[in-house]
C-alpha cells in the first residue's frame, strides 16, 4: 500500500516536471525569434549565409591580426550592420513574410557592403570628400529600395 502511494506520488511529480519543462521556452532560441516563416525565408537565408562567411573569416584573421587591423574593424562593422538588418527582418509581420525574398536578402547584403566601404572611407577622408558623398548616396539608394520593399 505504501509502495503504491509512493509510486503514484512519484509519477505525478515526474509528470508535473515534464509539463513544466515543455511549457518553458527553450534557452537555445532567443525570445521573439522563434523558428517560423521569417527564419525560413530566402532573404534571411541570404543574410545568414553572409553573416556566417564573415564570422568564419573573422575567426581565421584573429589568429594573425589584432583588433585594430582594418580588416578586423571592417568585418566587425559589417557583422553589426547585418545584425541590425536581421532585427528589421524579425520586425516583419508573419502575414508579410512574402516580402522576404532572395532579392531583398541580396539588397541587404549589398547595402551593408556599401556601408562598410563608407565606414572605411570615413577613417581616411573627411565627410565632405567627393568619394564619401558618393558612397553616402549609394547607401541612401539601397536603403530606399529596402524600405520600399518592406514598407
């Protein structure tokens, strides 16, 4: 009799702990960024591919260069810019994920590349330099195209 009572209490506790574990968000998935239509979009895949390439390149360069090296600075800048654009993708409503096409992903990558070039130029030239002005205009053009798609 005592054994049956013990076993039934034990089974109830196990059941409660399993139910509790299933109801809590998994720690390996950030809140608000659950797997869904955004993560399975072509635009996200394009941007994630570029981010992964940059992370791999950064890892290989860090063994030979310091943080002050222009290559390292550029890669870190580009990774930060990509992270901002990924956050913008997650702001898209699930009903509008059709906008997240491969073309949008390529536009984002191109815009981030141009922003990185602009950042590099600004380390050498003044804001009013003609090349800097041209590069700023390119960033505006890409940003405008992305905004037109995302609304």
